[in-house]
């Protein structure tokens, strides 16, 4: 008897298969009903970036570009500028005039966070960034920087364990954002020709 | 009662049966997706309505509003006609299937035909033309392969199926479905005809193109087989026809082997109680089909053929001969 013949008449195997599928019918389903039920993610989950502030409202970022250098995916573009005495944006000499992250390039490795000397750039657990417009994935300071009324942002070693309460904030920002704005600095092709790296035009 | 013309009664009955059968189709489709989901550790469709109960309605709306494409290479008339052949034949069988009976013997059926079982087989055989013509008229290679397979599969499995059913017909001494059911008042035919029942069950799956014998539409090899080119409502019609055929063979299995509307152990059951028994039995077969689909992988085509011709047909013939001899030797015992 050939092998397939033997398998064909193996009624025991058939019954075993049927009982397996039948018992699986009553097993607990691991499905998470995603938009209505959120899964708890890992404590050090790497999601959307955030630029933090100091308690006095000043930006932590000093425009040093270490994050842009550390970035493996070339996703970060920083163009720094000198602080002027009448409008001090950060405690140091310089601040980030432009700070843009192309989230489509980003691999969420967290090296920018580790490179940052002032703990300015951190990764939040936010992950819902879907959009129909490509340009909307280039996040500029208007979406990265913690709004002054929202506090200072979360230190990287105190990253919230789970879903942030303001997850919906990503959606709200998306609808109002000017998607062409993000390309001012990030469109490396022609823009970086006009700007010398490290100094604003 | 006599003032109501017979055609009006039949028409009303037909409309009621049509609505019931279409509803059963809709929910057997949902049940299939649900049960398959559970068996694959998924919750199944649960977005439309409570527990996904309105999913069939959503599907129907989707089907209706999709574009109805006809390929340039298709034979337009046959291409458009084929789904209707399938559907009409699938629906036609329900005209003669009795679902229950009253105490006085009158049937809960649209019509009682004295050659009922033959008519059912005729209908399902013509229904195959729908599939074959659809594949042929589509004018592309995968549907053609599907239709060739369907023809070959039908020829080889319908033979064994008929053979397995003839045993029942010999025992009942009639081809009328009501007589067959009445003959099972004490003992269901599954007991004297166990071999016939198993063969019927297997061939019925092949007959309805269900997994593991769904080579006609094999998604992974034939990209949908005979209905590759179909879209929108015409695809929906094939879908309805497939499920109606599934319900038909389930009803037939109930009528031929499980005593129809008779209760177990000779329990008398008429009217609504009989209908309940019928639904339970036919429902079990529907569930069994779904269960089998989520358990077994698809047959290889040559093995399907070998199985049909070299195993099922000889066994069915042997069963038929033994039954005939037994009836001839001990005519009083059946």
C-alpha cells in the first residue's frame, strides 16, 4: 500500500484532527479587539518622538545635532541657531531652529534618545501615526515639542508603562498640520544645499 | 379551502420556502465564518451588529454595489447566464424537499413528487453546468481549469453518490422522499446503510465543491477556479448556489439516512416538532461540513480521482449488491 493510501484510510488520524479543531472552538481567543481594546505594551516601547522642555518652559534641545549624527536611518534633520538675549529659547547658547524627524525613515531604535546630552529627544509609547499623506509623516517642532501647557514631557527612564492617555493627540495634531511645512528642512536634496549644516541661513 | 386555487397555495408556499432558505443561506455563511474563526482561534466577524449578526446584510450590500465585470475574452451570453443556471438549480431542489409532515400525512413541502430523489439529483447535475459553463465562458485559463475539474469531479463522484443512495431506495421501495422518510419510522437507514451513509457524506462534499474536495475553486492553485473572473452580484449568485447546494445535500442526508422529521427511537413527531428534528439533523450536517473544512487540507487532484473511482465506486457498488441480495433473501425484515 502506498503512503497516501495508508493516510487515506487512517480514520484514527481523521478523528484526531476533527477532535483537535473541535476543542479549539472553545479555547480562549488571543485576539485583541484593537481600536476598542488597547494592548498593554512593553515598558520601554519605542514609539513617536517627543521634544521635552525644562520646568521653566525652556526647550531642552540645544541644537547640537548629536541625535542627527547618531541616527542610523538619517531620519533626523536639525538646524540650530544662536539664542538671542531678548528671546531665549533654551538655556544654552544655541537652540534648534528647525527640528524635523521623518517618521517614515525612522526605525525607532532609540539611538537619538541615548545620544542626546540634555535628554531633550525621547521616544513616547505613541504608535498610531497612520496617514494618507506622505508629507504628514515628517514631524516638525510643532508636533514634536511638548506644548508648554502640557508640562515638560516624560524623562526617558520614566517612560509610561503602557498606553499614554493622550494617544488621541496624535490624531488631532495630524488633521491640522500643514504637511508641506515638514519638508522645509527635511527635503535634503535642495534645502541642505542652501543651508550650511549647523547654521541657519 | 377549496375556493383558493392550487397555484396560489403553491406560490405562497414557494415564496415562504424561498425566504427561509435564503435566510438560512445567509446565516450558514456567517456560521461558517464564525465556526472557522473559532476553530482557528479567531473571534470571527463581530463588527456588524451584535456578535456580527448583521454581517450577511453587509455582505449582500457589498456584493450588490460592486462592479459587475465581463472580461473581453468572455462569451458574454453564457458568461452572464451561468450563475443563474447554478442558482436556479440550487433553489429548485427546495421545491420538493419535505421539511416535516402533519399527522394525516400531508407534507410540509412546496410539492410532493413521486420521483423526488431523482428530481433532486437531476437538479444538482444540471447545476454543475452552471459551474462548467462559467469556467468555459470566462475565456481565461484558471476558470477553464476549474470547469474541467468540476466536470471530471462531478462525473466520478455523482456515480458513487447515486450508488450509495440506491441502497436506501431499495430498502424504502420508493423514490418519493416522503415514503423514504416514512419507511424510517422505526430504524433510521443510517444503521442498515452505514456504508452508504459514509459514501454519501463523502461524495456530497465533492458534489458541493467543499473542502477538502474544493478543487474546482481551489484558491491557492486556481485563484478561485470557475469564478475567478466573476465579480459583484454574479459572484454572489455562485456563492448563494454553493451554500444552497450544501443545504440541499444536508437536507437529503437527513431525509435519506437520519429519518427526516422522525424523532429518534421511533419517537412520533409531526408538524413543528418534526420540523425541529429536521432542522437539528440538517444543521448537524451543515456544521460537519464547516468542521471538515477547517480540519482537512485539500486533496491532490489525481488522488481525488483515484479515491472516487478506485475506492468509493467499488465500495458503493458492493454495498448496493449486498443490500439488493439481503432484500431479496429476507424481504419481510425490511
